[in-house]
C-alpha cells in the first residue's frame, strides 16, 4: 500500500509539473531541452504514432515518439512508466522527457524523447545481419537482463521501483545499442504489478488500456492470452509469464540468425518472424490460436543446428522452457539471464575440446 501511495504521489507530481507549466514545449527532464530540437527524418512507424530522429545539437540526436490524438492514453502510460523511480538501466531505453504541444491541424500532440539508437530495432538488424555466438549471447543475455530488471521490485533508500510487466515484448520493441547489446523500449502497454493488484496511472484516463490481457502483438501472444485464460488473481506472476513467452520468441529469432549454431556457417537461415513459416507474414487470430493453443505448436529450430553441442542444447531447452504451454512452468527472466552465463561456460569448454580433437563442427564433442 505504501509503495502504491508513493507511486500515485509521484505520478501526481509528474502530472502537475506537466499541467502547471505553460511553455509551448515542456520538458520534464532538466538535462534535455526540447526548444533546441530540430525534427529530422522518420525512423519508425508504430501502431500509435511515428518515431522521428531529432537533432538537439550537431552531435546529439534524440528519438522523438509522436503520439497521435487518439493514442494519448498510451502516451500518458508510457510517460508514467518511464518516470517511475529507478528506471535507469542499461537494457531499458533512456527516457529524456516529454512534452505536449499544438501540432499541425491544431491538434494536441504528445511527444516522448528517448536516447536515439541509430542501428534501430533488433528485427531490422536481424533481417540484414547474421550473428556470431558472442554477439548472440550478448544480445540474448542483455534483453533478458532488461526484462528481469523491469519485472523486479527494487528498494534503494527512499526510492521504490515497483515490478513492471511490459506486455508487448517483440523484436520491434527492442533496440540495438552501439555495442550490440539490446535495450527494451515502447512502454505504451507496460503496467505496474503487485501480487493480485495492478496499478494503472490515472485510471479513468486510461480506460482503454486498463484491460489486463487484450493488448500486445498478436504474433507474440502466449497461449493463455489467446484463450483469454490468464490467471488474473495472480496477475503479477501471470503477466511476467506472458512477457517470458514473448521473450522466448525473440530468443528464437536471435538464435535462428546465429551462424555459429549451424553445422556449417554458410547455412544460417534467412530472418523470419515467429510463425511466419507456418502462417505467413500476416496472421489472423483464429489460425494463430489454433496453432498455439490447440496444436501447441511453436516455431521450429533449424535442422542444421549442431545438435550435440551442450551449449546449443541448453539454449534450446531454455527457449522451450520459456514457451511452455503451462505458464507456471516457464522460467523467470532472471533465470534466462543466468542460463546465458551457463551457456557461455559450456561453449568455451566445448571450444577447447573441439580444438583438442580437431573437430571444428562441434558435432562429435559432448561434455556432460
Ligand atoms: P509504437 O508504440 O507505436 O509501436 P515504438 O516505441 O515501438 O512505437 O517505436 C516504433 C519504432 O520506432 C520501433 O520499432 C523502432 O524501430 C523505432 N524506435 C523507437 N524508439 C527508438 C529509439 N530510441 N531509437 C531508434 N529507433 C527507435
Ligand atoms: Mg512498438
Ligand atoms: Mg507500443
């Protein structure tokens, strides 16, 4: 209750700062001033608006997410999530501030300012770039770390960060940083969760987003979401499990583009979205529901993977554990992060033994 009170208080502060300030451009973060901003080119289209590259100084770009009039609920939600205490983390995109202004056509326009990542989202990166093992691990572990941080309740001095469910994990909502680690963005659907309770900032304004499970990206929806069978009495655990299911599909996307997993590195598959092979680039609800819920099907692993390599086996098991039909049997995001450390150790050991046996395919060496 104390946590919730503090959070509500914090949100009221944020909201009152926004509504008391009469400047045309109102930034909530001192270090960033939207007055110096020059809007450059479009860098992304989402469902609720457009993301632009903006220049604030000759060598300083920012990403500007502009919400259209009908999507202001998502703007308020996204802003409130980024403004929670202790949201700074290397694997969560850096929020710089937001403003509200009269845009073209006299409509109120809401904008969120974020650190700009020129490489863009991981889906686009994977389409154009295969990965080696070390980049694959860095990417997989960093996104798991970002999600586990988001999911964790943290208390540091007077600051409390509630557990947050993202509710729209997918490869377009994960950005590639310049060192090729990943960070999570798009908090439009994210929600504070606490046991059986959930908090939505300024509830009345957010009526559209207040439903717990009818959001997200269809392709990434867990079986229990597709069936409308999420256990709302334990919503904290249930919503984390839904995020972990979506994470498993992202890990599968990363893994299918890693050439070091293949018997021969020139065999790596072309990028495909999850279930694209089965259902095509545009999916409909009923076919997906039939595949995921009734047939319990999941994306297939490439046949030409090095089956006997223990690190690859652990990777496969990890992905399978995360997309388990039984949501309670899924791993937590913290556990996924740890599995990547184990995989790295196994990989290194196998490499040594491959070198000793002169086997560079990794096929014949099994370490138990
Ligand atoms: P929506 O809520 O409409 O889906 P997103 O926040 O997901 O909007 O942004 C849409 C797209 O814009 C992303 O998929 C990504 O390609 C791009 N994008 C978003 N934020 C950034 C950023 N900080 N740096 C670079 N590209 C970004
Ligand atoms: Mg998005
Ligand atoms: Mg969104």
